[in-house]
C-alpha cells in the first residue's frame, strides 16, 4: 500500500508540527509514507472565493502529484472534502477519479482504512473537540445535531480510548467556529464573533486543550485565544494521538 | 451596502448580538425537540423533497389542474408575470369592491412585490394583522425573519412603538399586555374590513383549494369576516394532492417553531356564500430560477425559516443585514436570481458550514448553491477586481510547486521580521482586528522533511 | 391571459425531465402501541389547550358536558353551539352580522377528526354556524367522539373527502403568538382558550 502525505499549503508554512505529527503517527501505525514534493494546495482558497476556474491548474497539479498512490492522507478535513467534492469541474480521467476516491482525512483513514479504533496511552487533560463543519457534515465524520440528538463521531471515539483524557461536553456541540476560508477576512466581524462564541462555550465548559481535525479552524481560534490571552492550548488531533501512541502498534503488514 | 458592512454594524453592539443569537438558537432548540420526537422525521424530509422535485418537474400540469379545480369551485384565478402585474391585479380587485382598506395576513410574496407601498400610494389603507408584521409596519421596517418578522426587536422597543401608535402606557413592555393591546386594536380592523389578503402555504392541485397556516388565527379572522378574499401565491406553492399535504403539515411547524403543527391549518376551497375569492399566481423570476439546474431546488422552499434559526451568520448579523426580502441562507440563494448586482455579497455571507442544508425540511442543498453562486458572482462585474486578480495570481503560484516553495519561504521570513504593529494593523489586515497571526516557524514542513526523512 | 401563457410556456421550456412522485406511507407501524386519545391529550396540553374525557360510568354525555361547561365558563353570556345541548344558546347563521359575532363568548362545536400526533382537530364548514365563529369567539370548545381519533396527519387526510370541500380548518390549541421576544402569549387574535371534550 503506497501512502502519500498531503500537507496543505498553510500547514506546511505555519504549522509544520502538525505535518510532522501526522507523518510520525502514520509511521507508528506501521505505514510507509511518502511526501511527494510537487504538492502545493487543494485549490480551495480560490474556489471558495468564487474563482473555481483559477484553481483548475492547482487541481491538475494535485492529481499529477498524487495519482500514483493508493491513499492520500491529510490532516485537514476541509481539504479532503474539497478534493472529493469539488474536483468535479475538471475532466474525470481515471487518475482524477482515483485521486478523489482515495483522498482521506487523517482520522477517517485511521479508522476506516487502517481499521484502528483504539489508540490508548494517556493524556491527562480535558480536551475540547472542535468539529469542523467540512469534516463533520461534508465527510460525515460526526453526527449533525440537526439530524439526531446523538453526539459522537470518529474523532471523539478515538480520543475517548486515551487514558486520562476527558472530552468537554459543549453546550452547542457542532456550531461553526467562523473561519470559513475567505469568509474570515471578507466577513471579519461575524467571523471573529463566531470564534469568540465558540471559544466561550469551551471556556465555560472547562476545555484546557482545544483540538480538531482541521488546522484552518484551529488557526482562527488560536488567533483569538492569543489575542484574548485565554487559558486554552491548541493542538491538532494528530499531535495528541502522536504523543500518546508510544510505539509501533501491530497493524497487519498486509495492510501497510 | 454589502452584507459584511451591515453585519459589522450589527456587531458593534456586542450584547444585542448575543441576545439575537440566543433568541434564535432557542427556536432552533425547540425545533430539535419537536423533530426528534418524530421517529420518521428524516423519511418525511426525503418525502417532502421528492414531492417538491416531482411537482417542479410537472409544474405546468399541476398549475393548470389547480386552476381548473379552483375555477370549478367558483374561485377567480389570475396570473401575474411580475411584481407589478401582481400589485395591479390586487389594486383592481380592491377598487372594484369599492373598498379602501385591506387587512392582510403574512405573505412573503407581497413583501417581495412591495405591495404595501404600492397600495398606499393608490389610496388603500393596508393593515398587516400578524402581530410581528404589525409591529414592523408601525416602524416602517421590512421583516427581519420570514416567520418571526420582529425577532430583531426587544420588548422595550415594541412597548415604545405601541405607546406611540396604540396609546399603551409608557414603559409597558410585558409581552402579554402588549399582545392584548394589539388584539383589541386589530379586532376593530377585522370588524371593519371588507377585503382580506392572505398568502398561500400550499395550493392543492387536486382540490383547487389553498392552505394557510397561522398561529394567531389572523388570516381566518380577516378572510371569514370579509366579502373579498385575495390569496397571493408563487407558482412553486402548488402540490399535487392532500396525501402530499399531510407530509408538509408534519414538516412545516416543527421545523419553523418547534410546534407539532400550527394552531390553525386552514383550507380555503370555495368562497363563502355571496363572497368572492381570488387567487393570484405569480412568477416574478421563478420560471427563470426553474431553468437554472444548479439553483432550481431553491424553489422547493416551504418558508419555514429553520435555515435562518440555525445559521451562525444570520444569528450574528440579523435579518436586515441581508437587505433582501428573504434573508438568511435561503435568501442568499434566492436573491441573486432576482438582482445579482444588488445581492452579490450574499453568497459570501456564509462559512459554508452546511447546517442549513441539514436542517431544511425539504433538503435543499443550500450551502452547495451558495458555493455555486460564488462562482457566478466572480465572473460578473460585481466582484472586486483586485480580489479577482489576487485569486488568479494565487492560482498560478499554487500550480507551480517551485515558485510556491520560494514564495512561501519569503512570506514566512517577512512575517518573522515585520514588527507586530505593522503585521497586525487592522486597516491592512482584517484578520488581525480580533486575532493574532500564526507565529511563523523557523522552517516549513517541507524543509523539515528534507532534513529528516530523505 | 397573456401572462398565463407566458408563465406556462416558460415553465415548459425550463422544467427538468419528469421525476417520479413518491408513495407516501401511513407511518402506522406503531399501531396498537400508541393510545391515540392519551397521546392527543398530552400534546394538547403542550400546545396550550385543556382536555377532558367523559368519566367512566357517566351515562349521559350531554348532561356531563353542560355541567362542565357551566363550571368552566360561568361568565359566558353569549354561547353558540352546533350541538343540541339543551342550554341557552344564540342562533348564528352565515348571514349573521359581524357586530353580533363580535360578542360571542363561547362556541361549542363538533370536531370531526382528532389527530394524536399534534392535537389537531378537523373542523369543516358544516360544523360552523358561520366561518368566523371558531376564531372570533373568546373561548372555543371542541367536542370529539372517541371513534374520531387517528394517529397522524396521513390518516387524517385520508378521511377528508376530496370532493365538495368548501372550508375547513385543523385547530391545534388556542390562538397564540411568540412575536414579542419569543415569549409565548396565548390569545393573539383568535380564541383565548381551547378546551376539548371527548365523548
Ligand atoms: S430553505 Fe429549507 S430551511 Fe430554509 S426556509 Fe426554506 S424550507 Fe425552511
């Protein structure tokens, strides 16, 4: 199984530790991971701004870079969703179809493809999980509160296997944080307000460490936390899992 | 003004924004409780969606069937291609009746057509009889929500309005007392009015009847005491049968306000002995929307307002920030069809979180349509040229890995050496008004990888 | 008529290929499991109405009704009813003047279908002395026979004849509004109270 790591553009530049944690985590899970150097971005910044046509070149570059791999794994639900959902405007060659089918958000890859649902180890903190909308609703990584009162989902499931870790019970489980790509600057006032409210829920309910599967949402909220000097630390879920997962676990060699 | 400008203004009052958000979230929670009690609710959503899809695909057939049955019932059916024609038809009916006062229950279509100012200009007194509508009519404001038109007002503000217009005691702001004052005031209007106008929630093709849903009973009271009933409906309000109506009566009030059904679900099929009933069927851009495959589904909307209550942006920017007849997520996909230039900022007034699509009782893919409208806006003349260029340049950088690598490094380095005051100047960088920028690391992941893995 | 042709023509030009019409089931798998009368009472209280069932052993429903009405509405002067209650009532017809209608304190009418899931009662024009009565009266009483209960709206609409409808309304609870700061107020424009008697 040939696995490629996709580290989105802004993660590459500003959050290299998330890329490192993702790589190490996958390696500890027994995967052989390559990081193809031709990668840049999934094209979302242009497309979400309404300039889909300007992202076509980036889409092709993405496909060129990753077409040879069985799986493309990324620590960003939003990027994975974008590849799956919005690469429909370019010609659907076998390579394009293959790449769209096999691009995975990290946790989804771990639970659905590697079939690992237990990470274990200890992490003695109260962790607040931010369900990023693209992962939650777009990739169905967690239930939507409009559809069912049952909370839960893949990320909280896997975090709950870690000793000492308590998950924050939020008042509004899946309210958007207000990042929204270009929204965070074009609608600065509402975006900031949404972030403040989202973090207020975490503060009131005791979150020490804020985590999630999307660096973009975390970057937005971290920006607010640092401005407000609130006592919350931000870690991508890959960083927590990589920290608690001590050694190589026994993933059957046939898988990886 | 664009949505973001109006939203920014709204947000200058932090506490009122909190209050507005919480009021609407409260309605969303009531909706959740009502919905989760119905085991088959998700099946009903799917049925509602399919019935609407089916009806739209045979819309001409069902409208003609509705018309024929309505006419057989003694109803006069009119067709209006646009807002102006609709308004003219309504005015003509009122004039012919010899009356000069109209009592009106809630109709978003007449808002869309700006009927009130038109009639007033022509000497007709219009009395909105829904409590919320009456309040904003006194204030000369448009509704800020399609189900709760005065949701943006605090009870003290409403007390003030009633004091001025109805002579209630100064400072009285108890909702119970205010509602009683409105009841007394509007009863007089109901007693006197001979012409009543209502909206239409559903028009049933097989019976030729229309269905109006209210909690207050104002539609019935107006219509049942008048000699002329005018019902205004968009072409998309028709549904085939009573079996289908059953599905929508189960979806509508639960989604809208968390009630199992509205207090009154009234079926007007034949005019009362000796009175007239008119139905005005209005297009006003709807057939054009029907012809846009990507946006056609917006015509399935049953105007429950759930997408507004759930929308984190609507809750924190208020209905008036949309500057459109229908605000919120559904308004943001309907309005560009009517006037792309005026409403070009609306598709961007969303994080594309998708909550609207998940809450919608007829499963309209609202957030997908918002994304698609963005693509259209960017190609129109109503998109900032500098942004257009920036996206184009960004696209070209991101398709060339070497250039991207070099630029990224330079940008990171610049951020490292730029003084905080400059990099965070709010005028240059909207991000930094309320947020810190990420701290630039010494090396990118790519650089780390080059050193540590290969 | 020009607009009619124009609108229909544009629809024909713009509509998508025909999509199937779904079959709407009755959603009555829980038949038997739900006591429709009980459920109805529960929901009615939730939507602000009150609910009385003919007590076991009571052999004269009419007398019970009159007793209860006198007890619950002692101040009602102008009473309208479509039932022969043997109480003093006012005669209302479709021709009755608005000024008379305005004075109605209490209307006692027969409801034809009662829906458990939402406490809605079907009141067709045949049960109304004048269309405005159920709305203009200060208080509304609906009397429903035990046999008239159904579980949900699918069953209810099956019982409503498609032909010869004139006017009819599903009434669920009293008139209400939440237009002022979301606080629920009973008695907006229509009846201030709804009481349901099951006989
Ligand atoms: S789009 Fe859906 S949720 Fe929004 S008002 Fe219409 S029916 Fe309700």
